[in-house]
């Protein structure tokens, strides 16, 4: 029978709890960075809290659909790719 090292398992679970925070820190920064800039309004009204990225301006949907030449792929789809990459990195780190 295999021996389970409780301390190591508890540390693994504690490390896993940090994954969403780190992933959202990186992906929120990325989302804001790919948000098009004309007047700066869109970027200034984009924020990340917990596991939620908020684009708090009326034309966010249009920008996310690729309306701007600065972000022809929008912001959400590229950010989802970053989230996937970051999750893989964090899991490999464990």
C-alpha cells in the first residue's frame, strides 16, 4: 500500500487555489493591453476583479467583435488563448 504524505497533498491543494488569481492577473493585464486606444476611455474603464474582467463602456461589444483595426480579433478570443496558456503553465509548475 502506498503512503500518502499529507503535508505534500495539502501544499498542492494550497498551490492550486492560487492558480485562478495568477491566471486572472496575467490575462486581465493582457486584455487591457490589447484593448484599442483612441481616447484612452476603453482602457481606463477596463478592470479585473477576482476572476472577472469588466469592460465598462458602451461600445465594448463592438470593439470585442473586431470593429477596431487595432484589435481585429477583438479582446476576448485572444485573452482566452492566454488564459489557456497560463493555466497550462501553472499546472506544469505544480
